[in-house]
C-alpha cells in the first residue's frame, strides 16, 4: 500500500505483492496463493483529502480486478 504524504510530497509507505488469485467474472475464486488468502471483498476505505478531511469510498475488489484485466487503470 502506498500513502502519499502531502507535507513531504513523497510516498511514505510502499508495499510489494504478497499473494495472487484467479477469479471468474462472477466473483468465484478459482485459485489462490500467498499470505492474503485471495479473498476479494467489498469494503469502505478512508480516502484522505487535500484539506486534511477523510472521505470513505466503497471499494469492490472483484470489479477492480475485472477492470484491471480489461486494461482500465
């Protein structure tokens, strides 16, 4: 996970891939490996705003994975 620090203008946390999984378009898990277990979910993620406030956004990991496979960034 990367987090941008607006004060230093740098990323303060960097991560690496610790797992992988294969899912069907219906969200069913086909195979997985790694520490995370490969369970894609939907959850609320706090997003830091430029003014210092926080806004929760919904993250649908299955939809994100399908979009990434289609070339969406």
